[in-house]
């Protein structure tokens, strides 16, 4: 697997591939390749509660949750129906969130998009993030099938040693 096995795309919706730490260090060349014997582990998690998961990679350019909702509701140009829900999340349900679910349509699966408004403490404005919904009691691998991304977060010693060598070499 190479650093270019993951394509960030022009926006979060057209990102594809396998995301590894090679992608987190832009000075490492795109043709850097894990050596033979490298293993990537994709954690499988089960949660005791439902929640929305997101990080800085999921930050959008939308200035409000309403603008994110407008864009999410227009992701398909066909006649498929959808449902939009707005709700509170976090401590005391103070953070605003929304979920746009597109129904199955002409042999295509249903799609679900989640957005959350969150102040990351870097400024006074809330930022809008795309989020993954983790359902209570459901066992899910660390993937995003909607976007076609596998997030490889744990590696074996061979891959770890390679990553450490690449970071030392280019940083």
C-alpha cells in the first residue's frame, strides 16, 4: 500500500481509499510504500451509547448548520425522498446537529449524512463538521462505507518501524 492509496478528493464527499499515517505527513512522498510484512488493523468497536464521531479532517467550509443542511439535502439530483432531523448532542444537548437520510431509490441503497456544529476552542465561531453516527450496541469497523474510506489506525511493528523511519527522514 502506498501513500497515494488514499485520495482526499476535492471535498470530504469524494474522498476514497485507505487512510494511513502516511497521509498525515505531507512531506513523505506519495510513492512511499509500506514494506512486505506490514499489517494494518482496523478496529471494530461497539459502543454503549449512540454518538456522532468527527475530527478536524471532517471540518467543512459551511458557516452554519442550516447551510450544511441545504447542501446535504441537494446531494442527489434525482427524485429520491429524504428526511431531515435536527437535534441536540453533547453535554446537555447544547451542540446542534442534523441528520439527512436519503431513502432507497431505484436499487440504490439509503444514504445517511450527519453534520454537527462544534466550537473547537480556536476562535469564537462554531465550525460545521461531517460526522459518523455510531449506534448504540452495533458493532462497526473503523470504516466509512458512504465515502469509501477505510481508516487504518493501528499497524504492526514492521509498518510502525517504517513509519518512524519515514518521519525521521522527511521531518
